[in-house]
C-alpha cells in the first residue's frame, strides 16, 4: 500500500511521536510511524520488551494515570503527536484530557469510545442510524435473560456489555449453554463489564474487518482484513483476542465495499455528528457478510489486534501524516491509499492455556529468522534482569510476512515460527486457510 503523495507535502514537523500501549498493535504502529524521515523519535508508554528493537523507538516507564507526571514528561519530550492504542485508556477519557492540554491526539474521546465500551449503547446507536445489524435484547438480570433465551426459537449470542479483552462473547449451540453463559457473566466473571448483557440473534456469514481513519467528519479507509477469533483450528474453541489475520480480504470486492461505505460507514459518522461526538481516530467495523448483505457485529474505537500488525507493513512512510490530519480535523477527503501487489499475513504465538489461565516468565528462543518482508512484533514479552526475553502475556508474539500471494506469505510465517520456541508455545496452523490456494489440513 502506498499513500497518495499529495499528503507527503505536509508542512508540519513530526519529530517526536508518542504511542500509548504495550502490545503488538502498538509496536506495529510505532514501526510504521518511524518509517517517516521527519520522525526523529517514537516513544512508547509503556511498550514491551520488543519496542526498543524497533528503529528510533524508546520506552518510557511512567504511569499514565498519574496525570501530573505524564504532562511533565510529554512537555519535556516535546511530543508532536500522541497515538492512543488501547481501548481502556480511550474509555477512561485519556484523549479528552490530553487534547485539553493542547496536544494533538489520534484517538476518540470518551463519548466516541462508547461505541466499544458499551455494546448495548452501540446497538441502540445502530438502531437510531438504521445501520444493518442483528436483532438484540438488552437485559439487566439473569431472570430477564432467562425469559428472553428460552422464549427464542434459536440459541442466542451472549455478550458482556463492557470491555472484556475480546473474551466476553459467547456463541452457544443450545439454549441451556446460552443461559450458562449469561449466568457466568452476571456472576462477575468480567467485573462491572458484565452488569448488563446483550443477547443477539445469530447471523451467518464470513466475518471481515474494515478500518476508517476519521477526522470528525471525513474518513479514509485502510486495507481490509480478516481475523481468526477462535482458539483452535477450523475456527473452533473459545473466542480470543485474535489468533491471526490477513490483509486485504478478497471477500470484500469493490461492490461490497461500496455498499459497506454507503450503508454502514457514512451513516455511522453521520450519527456521531448528530450526537455531537467529534470522533478523531480509527473506527473498527467488525462485519459479517450475510446473504442479505453486510451487517455490523461490533464497533471498536481502536485498531484491531492482530489486524493492525497485519496492515501496518502495507503502509508507506506517509502513514503518520494521516494520523496527524485526523487529530487536527484536516482530512481533505481526497487522500487515497494506492494498492500495490503485496498482501500480508499474521500468525499469533500464544502461551499455553490462553485465553484462560496461563503461566508467564518462560525464556523465548528465536533462531534463524527470514527477515525479508517479515516482522516479529512482540505482543506480550518482558526482559529478565540479565536481559533475557521472556513471555509476559497470553498472546506473546505476532509473526507477520508480506509477499505477492498468500501462499508465499504464510509459508514464510510458519517457517519463521519453527525458529521460535518457548515453553507451551501454541499457534494455529490454518491461519489464512480461506485464501491459501495450496492449503490442506495436512500442511
């Protein structure tokens, strides 16, 4: 992907960029941002063990909740643009606070972040804007949930209303399983995020991810992607934060994308404006392509993970200008992202036991990596006192590759994964099976 050169003449200087977050998403954003020759330094708060392996990058150890220390640090570093990665920081209003202090921030305010941190609010938002989505019921008690579940003709999808790191969605096969999922959520499994439950009708079709960079009124689309949410091969097992992805998604043809823009993206931004929400950041549209057309499964108020790791290597050095323009409300509407012949794929290596209980602190051994058009973005890592790389999360590493077709991409990715080892390493072998021409279960 090459961003149209009309925006590379941006007169603003972007010497010092701050990326807030500690995962693979933030490392890939920092990696894409540092490509720009104007950028002198990319700081990450807090980053992870892989952050400083990225050119121009430096970690800052500071608690973002300590607002006085944070402001003092940002002013001393002369930060020109702040990119907020995680949904929790956005939901807590960090973007609002920093904007009020005069910083340029890419990331929505707390009002816009509600698209993600309240599923019931988002569903009502879609209803108000006549955006296609599954029918739903908002319930506040187990008794209420039981009534809806057992009066439905089919099992329903069960979702915790608030943030649950991608683990608060259950897709049961029976009504009894629906009820058990509702019982689990209301029991406090996800804390306050489970005080309200959204029950949804099941809709069928492949899932895809679409990202719109928004400046409050105008938007620009990034390459599409398809994520693999389920833990196990053949898309079985529990939902996770994401086990891998590929981009672009051939499933989204020009005609389908045109329909998504007209029926979903434009009405979403119009509705935000109607509600006086000045949304400056990325809107993630989790979509299902049903027989009757695209429908919204969920919104996210930040870049998806691992889609972000997959897409960032397709960005050229002008990507950072798009982020800055959005932060300032300065998109012209004429910016384009020109497609090249490269495609990208990502496979996630996780700790044994993820997305449930897992142990960390295991040494990570990385052998002979083919680094040509390949990246390893640390997702959950730390360093021991003697500098040894250790596992420090459920999702540990994102292995990403690019090439002219998906078969070559995933051949390289899995070749590199064979060179990585830690106690309990797990990854799916079928990531991208939808687009791998030579894929078979024996691969």
